[in-house]
C-alpha cells in the first residue's frame, strides 16, 4: 500500500501532538552552527534590554527601547558567535569564573558561596544558570579582548589630537581619587564585647598601616586584609570632589597629595585607612594627567566598529538560519547560508516547570 506523503507543516503538527502533555514546545527562530535561539530566548532578550535601559535612564527607557529593540536578535547571535569562538580558542574561563563569583559575593556582603547560591535561588534563579550566564559573559569579554581589543593601536598623535579637540570637556573641578582599607570590629573579634571589638579593630588597622609604611603595597594589603566591598579591586573607591564626603574626611583627604596615606580613621563601619591615589587640581589637566582617560576613550571609539567588523566575519564563516519574520540586523551580504525557515510552529502555553522539546525546521 502506498503511503501518503505529508507536508512539512503536517509533520510538525503531528510531532507536537505526539509530545507528552507535560512538555513545553519551544519554537526555534535561529540556528547558529550547532546552537539554537528560541522564541523564549528572544523574548527574554527584549525584557532584559528594557530592564537595563530602565536602570540607566527610566525616563528615556521606552524611547531607547523602541530604537534598539530591532537589534535583539542581532545581539543574541553576536553573543552565541563569541561564545562559540571562545570554545574554539579553548577559553573555559574557569579561573575567572571563581574570581568573578567571589567578587559578586563580596559586593553583596555575603559570607560564603553557599549564601550566594541561596540569594540566587531566592530570586527564582537557578544557581547553575546564574553561573553559566556569568561564565558566558566572561568568555565573551575575553574573546573580544584577545581577538579585537588587543589589535587596536592608539598612537601618541591620536592622544594629542583628542586632547586639543576636547580641552574644555576635560576641564574638571578639584577632586581626589581614593582607595580604602576597612577593618570591621565584628570581623576582627566576633565574640568579644563592643569595647573589645573596637580596640582589636584599631590595633589591627594600625598593624596594617605599619605594614604599608614599611613598604607593603596599599593595593595588596587591601586585597588581602580589607573587610570592605572594595577589597577585590585593591580598595579603590573612586573619585570625589569637594562636597561629596563628610566634612571631617574631606578636610583630611583634600589636604593630602597624590600617593599619601592617611592615619587610622574611626568611622561608623569601623576603622579605615585612606590613600589618595590622585589629587587633581581644578582646571584643565595636562595631557599626561589624562592620557589614560583619553586612551580609554579612543579605545572604545575604535572598538565598536572593529568589533562589528569582526562579528561580520564570524557570520560569514558560520552556518546561520533565521526563521521567516525575524531579522538579524548584523547580517552580512556575504554569508554563505542565508536560509529562510518558512515552517511556522504551533506554540503551546504550558507551566514553566516542564520538559522542553524543540520544533525541528
């Protein structure tokens, strides 16, 4: 008996109907080599973009989202291409992941990695998914740095030209760049009385100050011994102009020169030691004083077009399929596989905690 040949759409519907009742059907909207992007990935990408824009500027978020929403699929493909390239380069980011997770833990003032895991789960996020997201972000940045950033060249002539063209923009009020070492009483003597805790913390702070005066690097002491959330970055607090600090602290640090380290200072959090990393006078700084800022600005000016060029090349070397109705705004006319997927899949709305199956195109 001759079997009736079914259309692709009919096969898809038959496939969906054959799935168990507790299965969520995921619609694939793009393939990038052996990886896929689903419709739910796409929707989550748009939600994340809108949330990030609201964090940056709540009043302008909707307008900016309207302008950038069209690039959602492009950005998802960019990320997948970079992650795949990282895999090709043998970048696992294992060491960097441990360090980054510890930095996140410290920034949240959590005692242990178990506390970080609990915090993620309390937000309804799988800890394994959270770690994977952090890992992929690290891999992406490492690939960009190795494959794109390391090849950018910034000349002394470009720095000088940028300085001359932007002198007035570079003008700044008097400010200090500070780093700190915090000694928290409850960390030094957790089981002691308050008076004993304060005495122990002050003694520890003076011990650390003595180490610095004897030649130890402030940043290394901060990383090893500070109880503050800035410890992982060598105690770096950032820039402060007059009026940003409490009057007592302001009088102390603005009387110091670049490189000076303060005495031990009592605060509500405990005892701190401050270092004036830089003390910048009011006015237009010398080019040497802002060279690093200019270099960074020129780096990011060059990085955006260079990264887009690099991603275009990755697209041309990849196998990419985009479902009809979706657009990759970063597509190259030289891509070798501009396949359009014409079959549409029936979506089934099911509770989230279900098995996942993917519709084949």
